[in-house]
């Protein structure tokens, strides 16, 4: 059996892969940061290099 340690950020427009141990968990989903977890309320992206979500 394989244990999952990383996965794509749950934000649909985000390209980031996040370590589950370092992710922001919200409602059972894992996000790369607060901006994605909060649905980009202020319009800002996740700020990770190469990702233009938001």
C-alpha cells in the first residue's frame, strides 16, 4: 500500500503540488496557502513561482 504525501492544491486554477504535512487544510481539502484556501477573497494569487491562480 502506498501512502500519499503530496497532492495538487485543491484550488481549481492553482498549479501547485503541496506536501500534505505542510498544506493548509480547510473542509477536508488541502491548499498550498491561505489565499487558495480562502477562495482568493482579496484577488491575490498564491504567489508561488509559475502559478497564476487567483
